[in-house]
C-alpha cells in the first residue's frame, strides 16, 4: 500500500475524505476484495482496509497536533475537533452544539423526555446507557475504581477523581467573590449562594426556601416525621445522620471535642462552643 505524504497538511494522509477535510486519499487498490480473518466479507477494498486495521490493532492515522495514533479515519475526525473546537451538530430546540452526532442524540432526550435504558432490577430508566451502567452498580455493589492512596473504592471514576483531591489538597473550583476554593464544583455552586442570597430549593408544605437540596430534604422530615437514622444499640431514631453520630457517643463514651484552655472534653462541637464562653466572653447581659 502506497501512502502519499503531504508535509504541508500533516504527518499522514487519510483514505476517507471525511477524515480531515481535504486530505489526500490512501490508495489501497481498485478491485473489490474479501477479508476472511474473523469470517466477515466486504464488497469494497476500503471496508477491508478498515476491518483489517481493527483486527491488527494498527493505528495508521496520526494527529498533527499531538503524537496520538488512531485506528480509524472517523475517529480521527472526531479527535481533530478537540483541536479545532468545531461543533457541527446543533440542537434545533435550544441551539446547543456538539462535536459528535451521538452527543446530540443523547442531549435531545432532555427535550423529549425519552429514557430508553431501563434497569432490570428496579425499573428506573435513563437517557444514557453509561448512566444505567453506573446505576446498576448500586444493585451489584461493584466498585471498580480504587484509590491507590488509601484503598477506598468507588462506583464512578468521577467520584474517585474527587476523592483523590483529599490526598493531593487540590481545590480547582474557586469563588470569584471571596477566593474560597472547593474540591467539587457542586461545593462552589452551593457556596456562591451565600453571596447571591439565592435559595432555589423550596418546601412545598410551608414555602420555606433553602440554598441546598440536602437542607430541604432534612427540613421536609419536620412535616413527614420521618426518622431514617436508627441507633443499633438502643433503637432510638433521628432525622439527621449527624444527630445519630452524636447520640452514638453516649454508648461509646467518645468525646472528641476538647477545650484548649482547660482540657475538658465534650460529645458535640456545640457543647464545646457553649463551654468556651466561660473562658472568652459573657454572652448574656442584663
């Protein structure tokens, strides 16, 4: 097979015109051919060439921006858009654009509400098959992503990435108002509401609003009476897990909060705070 090089374009030519705009073609022969290694046949030599590339592991297509080797010309087309920023697939509903048609298809389900991927265990449906894969690990208990520092395992690779920042100290999300930085983007989003005063999560029972969804969830238990956290020692139940944690110290005798002035220890942080007023202030005036 002869490859016609063109140093003005890139390091390699391509055998599909869709591969990289006006790149020259690779000529692999004019006659139809068959490739029988895995039992597949092809009516065109280009089909044979692509299939042989998959089976052999060959990566003949090279990105000119980086030394990345790629198996198929269509993959190179997608990869090249990382460098050009091209997003040729646009949503007709909202105008959002995407690099790949498959991404547009997945996005469009936001507008249609379509959720074609359903969990066989619980019936929950998802827009993307990757979301179903992640969800299924709830049922199987699979945690394939393990931290090399401490051995903790996670369902999602993104969860491992976020966890790893505990070890590195990295906080890539910074508030533009006060400079405070966060490990997760959701932490920054919630923090920014301190500055804006936004409280997007509203209780349907009493109209009280909250900055964070977790705060609304906790508040809602005031109306439902739900106490989902139960002590395994005495059976007492609580609305918040933090309350159960504090209660459990009654059984264990743990007192993790110590006064730096006198050494007295306490079950809860609030107990330490109240005690410290003896040393530093007189909070109640006549």
